[in-house]
């Protein structure tokens, strides 16, 4: 390290680097300066107290809330104006009442836990398979080339059609629901992991190789972080598809448990207020899950706004 | 085109004191050919390149885009195999990257998920060296390149020039004998680039490292180098190795020198752009 010591002493004494990052002007008009001298009137008008661009947060929130209320009103209007049979489409108040009934009878929690268990197992297994397959495909070009027609075929297949076959093979227990969730949810994580792992640019790869980095080091220190934003997108899709898989299997199977089953039963009995209440409940859970995942996404991949990637 | 000027003489540049005892070449490039096989057929990127790189010298490769100067650099770095011929690094054929050879690229290649300090320490991490031991040195180097207040910043918070300075600190931290610089300041604006060039010269003078510098900027090559390797369009051959011989230390005023203009013009003629 003898050489580096020399530079440190030498360079430190010589140059004041001319480049400085862009700095905001002091916000206090009395002391504000431009280019080291006090501002004139126009400069002050332009620089100090200038409004931030774009609509305010509160405005966005108001419009967003207004849209929600508008849609609820439309929902209320359809059955109440006689446009749709109220027996088939109960209005929001009926559904809220139905939700109250479900809470009073304490049925939701049991079925929720059944469904969530299926989803959890389904995603844990499907997600792991998807990530591992994606890693193999993304890091071994030969395997990717050999298997790409099959991946394309798999991509084109609406995987919901597998549900009856899986149920036929595995029966009416939790296995068939988990297996359906696995079959439907592994794909986005696999494909996004695969694509993400191939995204590392030429110069970062050259840098890693010039440092003599091992394949594993290149994977953990470069390829995986580069792939992370796409993997997170795949992760979110996979979680939601695990919901779909488990619920589809529940609805198709003649079993007695799960939120999907509950919807099917209420539907058959034309208890539409209850069926809709369960649907709204499910929607709320799914939205919560997505928001949680978005939050995790922002925390883990904090550099996402840096669109240029590795520079 | 003329045959490559194979320069096997290892007489040191008279204007600089040799920094290494040995006068044996650092790199010997012998009858080097490189052919790329593409979907549209085979392309010869380099043809019969012969070259010696002297210890401690500042050598530039100049040539038009696509003349294979970056390819030559990558082969010298041990990143690409030769199709025929050989590159020897300190007498031994080079077939894989070495820690004694450090590289810089046109982009700074800083990882956006790492802070500047973490980026600078990355090579140490890859070598499996003790990061704690190197942290004080990394901080000193960052201070030396004027980034002391950006140690914990992320690359996206830095300007292009500052990013390249971080990248320079990264390669200096593990102190390789040789620096291979592939148009390192090519993406920067003219003023920042001149500034970076002056700093690079300073570092080179201080450390006595051997520097190979790839550029398509003739002025830059003449200003920085002891010798300029002028390359022909594809297939890349060495048209001539031009000895610069301008006195050192060099300041920007050297560009007003008549000899500077003559050298630039000579190289322009060799490149067919006079």
C-alpha cells in the first residue's frame, strides 16, 4: 500500500475539486444568497418561496377518496334503481349488514385461517420452486436455451385448467388446494428471477471478473441485487396467484372449509349479501397483502428510483 | 498499412526516472490475433499486434471506434483469450485476471445499493481481505479524491465526475501495479475530464504505476502519455508507436507547445483524419 499513501498526501494538499453538488438556496429571504452575493428582487421572487411543482398530496387524496365514494354510489344505484335484480346484486348497506351477520356468527375467522394456511403453504412451496428454477435458468445459459420452448409453452397455458386435474389426483383435503396454489404461483417468480439474473451489464461483469470474483460472488454481489427489483415484482404476483390457486381449488372442490368454499355455498343458497361480504373481506385482505409487499419492496430495494442501475 | 513497429528496446524514457529496478517489460504482446465469431460470420478484431509495455510508463492506445483497442486491453487484462499469439505479464503468459492489474471503465460501475465507502471496499471484500483493516485507507483515499463528505452517500447522489473519482479510489485501494483504463473519463464533460486527467497524472507520478490508457481523444493521449500506440481501423494493427517526449510534469500549457501540435498532427495523419 506504499503507493497509495503517497497519493493521499500529495493530492490532499493540492486540488480543491471544483465540482460541487447542486445546493438549495437558503430559504430565509433576509440572508439568501445567489453566487455568493445577496439576491436581487427577481432572483428572490424566483427562488424563495416558489411553490413545489405538481398537485398537492391532499388534492390527490381527495380525488382518490372521491372516486371511491363515486363507485360505491354507483354500486348502490344499480340494484336500487332497478337496473339489476337486488337478489343478485345487494347494495353496499346490505353487504355491510351481511358482514355484521358473519362476524356475529363468528364464521369468518375459522375459514380465513384455513384459506390462509393453504396460501402460506402454497406460496412457500411454489415460491421456493420458482426462485430455484429461476436461479438455475438465469445463471446457466445452456439450460435456459434448452428449456426455453417449454417455458414458453408453460407461460401460454392458463394454469387454472390444472386445478381439476390436481383435485382429481389429490382429493378433497388441503393437499389439492396447496398443490393448485403451487402450480399457479411458481411461474411469475421463476420467470422474473430468470430474466432479472441475466440483466447485469457488461462493465460490472468485467469489473467483477477483473477482480477474480467467483461465480458465487458474482451472483450474490452483482446478479442478485440487479435482479432484486424484478424478483420483487414476481414475488408480489406469485403471492396474489397463490390466493387465486387456493380459492379456485376451494370453489371447485366439494369440501366444507375455506373462504372460497364459503362464497360458493352462499352463492348456491342465494345469500348474496353474505357471498358479497366474503368477497369484500377477501379483497381487503389481498389489498393489505399487496400494500405490505409494496412497503417491503421500497424498504429492501431502496435504490429502485435510480433507474440507470449500476453505473 | 506499415508493419507494426515492434519496439523491443527497453530504454527508459529519459524525462522520467525509472521507478522499478527491473527494465524488463511489464507486458509483452507477441503476434496477437483476435477473431470474433458472430452470427454474421467471423470478424478479425486484432491482427498481428506486437507491443512491449515498459514498467512505470504511461501508454495510450488511440484509434477509431471499433479498431479493437478495448479488445486489446481486455486481452491484456486476462479477461479475453487470444485467438493466436501471446500476452505475457511479467514474463508469464496471462490467461486469467490478476490482482496486480486494476481496471477502470467508461462508466464508474458503482453499485447503487452500496454506499460510496462500501463500493470502494468491494474489491477487498472479494479478495477476502479484512475490511476493517482497509477502511481507514479507503477513507483517506476518498478524502484525497475530494469525496470525504460523500462516504455514506449512494452513487445516485453524486455527479458523473464524482462517481469516477470514487471508482478511482476503489482501484487504488488494493494498489495494483498496473492500471488499465478503458476511456475512463470519456463520458465526462470537457472541464471535468481535464481535471481528472491532471489528477491521474499526479497519481501516476506519485505511485509509479504502469498505466495503459485507451482513448479516441488524440489531445488527451498526447498530453498524458510517454508513448502513444496508434491503431488502424479493423482489423486493428499497430500503425506506429509514437514517442511523446514532452517534458514532465505536464501542465495544460503544454498544449500551446509547438511540439504538442506536431505530435497531435502526426497521429491525426496516421489515423487518416488530418
